[in-house]
C-alpha cells in the first residue's frame, strides 16, 4: 500500500466508526464467531490436515511456479519505503584450507516491500465505544492500546499465522476480458469473476473453505516502470470481497501493490477491502505477485504454498509464494 493511499486512509478514518453495543468485549466484527476472542491466526485456522491432503490432489507433474517478484533495489517502492542490500566481504582467509565467506546487511520494511504478506496487525479502524472512549481496533477486537510497543506488536504479530498450504485458484480477469492489462482504477465485479471462472472451465462452487484465490490484472507487466505501477491500480471492490468472505477463503492476492481498486469508486471510502478481509474476517492478502508462467500453461488450479516468516510482532512478511501442479 502506497504512502499516499495510507495517508488517505488515515484521513478517512478520522471520524470513528460508531455503532450499537461497541464495547471492548463485543463490537461490529469481534469476537470472531468461529475462533473466539483470543484468536490471532485468522483464516489460517482453515488450513487443516484434511485441507492440505485435499490440496495435494492438484499436484500431478511436480511443476513449480514462482509467483513472487525478485527483491532488488530497482523494484517499485512507496513513499519513504526503501530496500538496501549491502555486501560485507570478510577476510583474510582462515585455516590451512583458506576459507573465506561473505555476509550481507539488509535494511528494508520487512512486511511492506516487494512481494508481501499482509498480517492481521496491518489494517484497522478507529472505533468509538459505547462508553465514549475511542481507540484503533484491528482483527478480533484487539486495540492499539493492547498491541503497540516499540519492539513490535504485542498481539496479532505475523508469527501467529499458520503455514498456508492449500488449494489455489488463479482468476485471470484480464485474459477473460481479452486484455493483457486492466485499465487503471477498474473495479473487478462479481460478474467479471464469474466470467473468468467460466472461461477457465471452472465452477464457482469449486472454490471452498480455506482456499487461496488470486487475481491476475496484468499489472505485473509494469513492474519495471514504478511511476506507472504505483498509480491508480485496478482491483476488486467490496462486492467481490463479500463473495470471498462467503466462500470462507484463507487468502487472496494479486499482481498489484494493493489487490483492491484504487481509488475506491465511493470517494468517502479508503481501502475498505483491506478492512473487510483482514480486519473483519481475518482473511490475508498478498501483494505484488506475478503469474506469467501459470498463464502460459493455462494453470488455474494448483497446490498453493505461502510461508510468512515468523518475525515476532511484525505487521507482515516478505514472501516467496509458489504454485505446484
């Protein structure tokens, strides 16, 4: 998510969400009805042993597809975010066998640079409680007062996310519309999603609880043109987000920096899909993916593997997502 979009989100959330019975124990989206008030794993709870075994059925050839971008200094960055890798050569040689080695030093925003995994502590909303107090509230009702610390999040850190090994589905929206790339700020509708699935010979009911649903907008072809890539991106809106919630998916993602449409067609809303998925339902989001190899093979269903790094207290994680067929 770009710095500009983040600032817009903060402004949009300046007016707290207000509703009935918003106590700190029970509010509009907490406690989670399936996993309870203490849950910090979100929709990764749906990755059961049975789900993993089911997903293995999609592997017939052992073909591995890289779905992430390479991390490098030239990749698109947002605002003051940065990525700097320095090589630290060591010497002189040691031992009679003349051993030498290299180390490196990496300075970057670990969860919000390159191909990235949004954790549950990333997006929240300001809420005014029925006692008149207000706080920033995240997944399952955890508040900033409970979470914030100088050394990371005390709740909802990415270390709580379980390994994601599941049935993956690629929805080629751009290809379904006869395009290599969707136009800027195009909102992908539920009709678009269904048309893409039909073109791929898939039934809507083939997507079930715990699945990963990924969207191809064709935006990754702009990866080497940051001034275009970081612009007003196409993406899903609240209609498709509601469908993903109803299907009980574990994770979604795309080949843009935000997955949802930017800006939202409703000028009063800022990144509401992130709130609907992450904050309210614990459904994770992966950004800055690429699907060229999958598309070349018409590979729309696969075993999907995503392993967030267990940085204690982090809001997200770099990621090397893969598909296997």
